[in-house]
C-alpha cells in the first residue's frame, strides 16, 4: 500500500523533493499546494496530482499520510501547526524556523500532535558520513573550517534576512549540521556580518559578507566565511574541512576528500540521490511508526538551528554567544 504525500510549495526545491518521492516505491504524490496556481499545476502534472491554492483546504480534503513543507522558513510554524492537527507525518525543509518563538511553536505542535517530523538535512543520509566518522575515530579534532561563496540569491525571499535568516542560517546550516554530527557540540561562537557589495540595491535587505569563529566543547576550534558578494559558477564554492594530525577531510561538491601525506582519496556519494535516500527513510519511519529511522529528527535539527541563530545573535549584539543559550529558550 502506497503512502499518500501532499506537498506545500511548488518552487525549484519543492519539485526536486517531488521527483525524489517518485523514485520511492511506496510513495504517491497525491496533491500539491502553491499560492501560484500555474506553478502548482506544473509541479503536479507529472504525478497527476490534485492542486490547491490553500494548504488547509488540501490537508482537509486529502487527509494525506505525510506532508512535505517546502516553503519560506518564516511560514513553517503555521503550516506545521495545521499539519500536526491533521495527524499527518511532517517533512519540513531547513531552516526549521527563523526565530526562537517559531521554533518553540513547531516543537510544541509536533509534540502535541504526536506526529513524526523529519527535517531536510540530506547530507546525513550519505555513506560518506560513516566513512568520515571512521576516519576521525580515535583522533582529536583540531579545527573545522566552513566556506560558502556565491552571488545574490536566486530565491526571492533570501534577499531579505527577515524572510530567509541570512546565509549562515539558510545555507551554511548544512555544514554546521555536519560539524555537530562529526565533531560534537559547539560551545560558543562569535561573528561579524556586513553589507559591502550590494549597499545600493534596495531589493537586497540582507548581509552579504559573514565571518565567524567558534569553539567545540572538545576544545577544537573553527571558522566560517560566507558571502553573497561573488557570483555563481565558482569552483569548490562551498565546503567543510576537518583537520586532525596529518589528516584533512574535505566535504565539497557532494564528495569527500581524504588527504594525508600518503596522498588523496576522493570519494563520491552513492546512488540514489540524497533526496531519494532521505525520502525513503522518512516514509519507512512513517510506515513503521519508528522515529529511530530518522537521521534528521526535529529535536536534533533544532539544535543546529540554535547554533546558526547564535551567529546572528553574536553579530547583532557584538558578543560571544553559546548555542546552549538559544537551545534553552527553544526547549523551555
């Protein structure tokens, strides 16, 4: 028996998720909702799915087994709240939220609804993670370095920090999630952001250069540098380095490089795609009502959110911030 999935959102990222669901044997994309009717119809056509303009109407009428929420993060709280009342399992894209208040609303709704909730940290679903973990085993992590260089965001709501959260919260969150997964929790952060490239662009209401430092609870140190000031098409435009004694692990471009004095081993993610693997794991968890199958459950994703929000708070207030400070507010 196939699980019926409804989708909220029909943009570029949403359509990638729907294509992934089409490759999962026990999944049926039953309905898609978007405020843009033509976009909803275009996304639904390959699946002969029903279309809606209002997600509440869709969930009421379709009663899906699961709902994918792939919308701007400032809309997630209200959509998760309604989906949870309908007892649908929930997949929500990262970042989960942009504020502590919305994060708390989401967590409370999922808890009160008694529903499964998976967050879109797809990097957790690759075998490269296990390989990296084995290479770091019995070693002391010394340093982590994150970079993400690109041009002005193509997604309109990312132009505004109030709607997208800024580059660390919206994009580098994937790499900070890997930092937590492989390096352990981060104790404190410091950051400075600026607007240097697009100062005269009225449509761009965001920071365009980001710089920060952080320290792991283990004593390892780290740095992050991201920017919207450049352009698309840069080689190795984003990545994460882990440094240990005579060992460099580099995640970049969907692959992993294992670099030592003896040479470089280059590894690539296996097929199917990470989105397909994540969708299959999510729906298997739904089918068996087994949250242990989720590699990116809500509460863990909220810790990554707290970490990235720590950089925003540090930059805005000019002080060192502990992610635990924000976690305490979210999990209160």
